[in-house]
C-alpha cells in the first residue's frame, strides 16, 4: 500500500511539472489564490525553481523507494500469488526439501 502511495505522489509531481510549464497553478491552491488576489504573475526563474525542486523530490523518492523486482512481490503479499512456491521448489528437488525439513525437525 505504501509503495502505491509513493508511486502516486511521484506521478503527481510529474503532472505538476507539466502544469508549471503551462503556467497553470491550480494544483497549488494557495499560490493560485495569492497570484489571483495580488494580480501578479510568476517570472520564469521562480517557475523554474519550483520545477527543479519538484524534480529533485521526484528523483529522491525514486532513489529512496526504488521499484521492486517482480520476483520479490511474494514478500509483500505472501498469501497472494503462489508462483513463488513453484520457483523456490524448482531450485531444490522435493526429496531434498523433505530431507532438509526432516533433518531440521530431528535437530540435526
């Protein structure tokens, strides 16, 4: 669930950068209200600084929370898709797994 929220936040940041390029500030309601009330416009340098900041946040979130390899999805949801069981089982023959488990139970 957390990973989905992070992905959504990163997508919003991409959208906000596109909207900043178009001088649309609706996604920043406080800023939009201020600009409307003050009858002001933002200069290109300020918009570029906002965009640079959003791109930096986007990059850092991606770096801190990288996309997981699909092979590790079973860790997030161990009771969901069971294909990981076949993947693990195929690495060790069933007889060897049974022997390993039996050995563990006997305390060897």
